[in-house]
C-alpha cells in the first residue's frame, strides 16, 4: 500500500490519495488535508466531517452526497459551498475516509 507524509504525518493512501486506514486520521491531519485542497475548516466543515466519520463507522463506507444530505441533515447547497465542485469526495478526503462509491 502506498504511503505519503502530510504535515509530518505518515499515512497509508490509495492511488488517488484517499486514506486507507481511518484510524490514522486526526483533527490536526484533517486541517492539513483540507489545506492541501484549498479549504480552511470552519464549525460547519467539522459538523460534516464528524457526521461522515460516524456514518462510516456505522455503515462501513463513506457517505454519498445524498446520504450526507438526507441522513446527516446537511443541505446539498451547503455541502457544495463547504466542499466546492465535488463535495462527497472532498468531504471523504478531509475526513480520512475512502472515496465514496459512485464518485469518479
């Protein structure tokens, strides 16, 4: 499995850069991951990240945009504002989760 170092953290990643071991994730690492894709995390970002991590723990897969909206109570428009262009993918990336199914 490929590894990379981000902000001093050595993590296992897949070929697209998504973390493969959610246990390696931490909040400081999330800040570094967000910075890599041009995001500065706010309380609203953290609400989405915490939902995604809990949903992954419960369901065994990263939430899709629809699931984050319907189950997480995070409006789709808000998710696009928080994680522009590819919200489910970017949310999973920052939350240290695998790429959601169905994302290209």
